[in-house]
C-alpha cells in the first residue's frame, strides 16, 4: 500500500470557490490508484476540518497517516469537531494524542459535537 499526501487544493483552484480562496488545504490518500481518504485543513485558523477514510480502507493506517500530515501542516496545534455519537472517531483521536476540549453545538447545523485539540 502506498499513501500519497500533499496534493494541495491550490493545484485544483477554481475561481469562485470561497473555501479554496480562504486558504483550505486538501490532501488525499491514494491506494492502488483510488482515493482512499482525505484530509482538509484550514491552516491559518489552525483547524482540521475534515478527515475521512473510505469504509473499505479503514484499519490500514490511512487515517493515522492523514492525521500525521495534519500535525505536520499545523505544528503549533489544531482543533477539530466530530459528532458526539462518533465513538470510534473519539477513540481514534484520543489514541493519537488528541484531547477533548469541550462538547458544544455545531455552529451551522446545531447538532451536538465534541471538540478535540492537539498541541505538540
């Protein structure tokens, strides 16, 4: 298995995409020619916004590799939020050194979320 990282969103820039213009960085994990996972960060805000691994690619180290990439991109620390019901995700983040910051509501949807943080 080969995991390719550092494909930044700037290479995929399209005018009018507000998120891209606001400094998002997208990384993908490619396994056997297929995208198996993705990582989206907002470096200027120290936010890990999205970390996803396809269900059939989980438990292969892809999530850990993407999280390590986030730690390299954001070496002074970052926060993320995940649904409070995502127990497997909570265990994953805690196993990789993140700590619960607080439980709150998602600012857009109002759904309950758990915020995690990481600092070197």
